[in-house]
C-alpha cells in the first residue's frame, strides 16, 4: 500500500459514499462534499454511515462544510450524475486551483475535457482524468445502510495530460485495476450505463410511472437482453470506427459482478440471485433516464453522427424516451456545444482527447 493521500469526493450519493469508503479501506484520508447529504448522519465536521455487502461496519469521514474547502485537496474525485454537471460543477470552476487533479468517476460526455478547458478559461491549469465506470456498484437500503459490491476488476481510464502519471495516481488510489485507454474518447464509449439503463427501463416505464417495487436485474428478461445486445452492437461499432476495441456489455458485467460470462439474461439472473442487483427505478424522475438519456445516449448519438456511423436503434431509444417524458433530451446536454462537437467535427475532438498517447486499440 502506498502513501496515504488526502482526497476530496464530490457527491454523497451511493457511489460517492462507496468510493470514499473504499479509499478509506485503502489507507487514504477521504473527505466528502455535496450540496446535499440527506441520507447521511452529520455531526459538525464529520459524517457517518453504515455499510453492508463487501464493506461492513460504520464509516466516519471528514465533511467539508463549504465548496471552497475543495481547493486544499490535490486530488478531487467527482461522483455526480451527468445531469448535475451544470448545477454543481459549473459553480465549482471558480474553486479549482493550479495543479489539482480532477477524476471524474463514470465520466459522461467528455466531462474531464470540459473541466480542464473551463479551468483554463479562468487562467488555472488542472489535470483531469476520466474513469469509464464507477469503482463499484452501490445502493442505499431502506434502513439507510449503504450496500456496496466489490471493486471492479477493470476500469478503463484516460487523462488530459501526456505521460503515465494519471495511471499511477489511479492505481495508488484504488489498486492496480486501471487500464490506460490513452484517449478520453475510449473510456467515454466504454461506459455502458447509458445503453444498459435504456434497455432496462424502456420495457419497464409503466412500472416506474406507477411507482412499483421491482428488481432491476430480476426483470432483465430475454426481451431486455436483446435490446441491450443490439444497443451494445452499435456502441462497439462506433468504437471500432474510431479505432478502439472495447469490452462488451457481457464482459463488463462479468468483471463488475465477478460472474461467468454467458447470455445476458442469464448473467442478470445470477446477479439478482446473489443479491447484488438494485431495485428498479420507482419513479420516472430517475438518473437512469434524466442522466443517461441526455449525457449518455445523446452524446453517443452526436459522436456517431460526427463519425458518420449509423446508430438507428440508439436514436430510436432517444426518440421513444423523449415521447414518453414529453421533453427534448437532445437539447439538455450543454457539453455537445461547449466541446464543439457539432461544429468542430470528430477529427478536431479526437486530437484534443488523445492526450496520453495515440493508442489505436485498447486491449481486453
């Protein structure tokens, strides 16, 4: 185990709390900051919560009372849904200082690139790293405990700066489970949440609308599996067109939940049987749509259009969700415009993303 680091975690949801708990387990000194922390017990400058699953017992951490305190940390891990980027991260751009490293967990829509650029516009130089997925999966139980699953075996990552420093930092934080993709576009496309969640929720929208209690993986039937597999095929085709060979959805589930690969619906059944699957969304106002539609599906569609790669099912899912929700998700992702994807084209964006090295393929 390396030297202990002071690490700030932005976001006190299940993933933020689980990430902080695992950092503590690795011997680091994590602190939490969030605009809200409704599920946590706060006592002045400390916060406590109970864990179960792969983590057991009480976790006590430093609680940061003001966003300005984030400036004293060399490493900040952002554990926020994409639809909180604008409301939370935009104001924080005034807080960052020179030399900080911002790690975006489960990064969507090239958020790390935007973080670096927005800091640069204020005359500050920060490093940014994107993780293709979160370090683990986690959810709060009805009694308030945090159920955390094991750390994932593999997390694809990339940074905005050249060299191996970002990979070494990630390994120092949570162990040697990170793979340097060399290009921020690779972990963006390696994030399977948007397509997986679309496949899971679209056949179950009425359950969400009625507020039913239903198991996410318990309802992952062959219908869901076929939809997920076809969306995954389009994701992988886009990645291949950009020069990346990424893990499949089945490989991701195998590594995330430590189960053998097989048909997707069989893998989902095993995840459910082992008690690792969360409840399905009990409301339409859930991040599986409000985050993943604009900041996952819409961004992937914009990439596909810029790269001239057909993605008809992806577009159909966006259209269906827009009709069901009565809102235009395609206009909700501010990063498509701020990163110049629509106007600058795919070549210019690729040049900005290939920071570490120009890897043509990503080993499995």
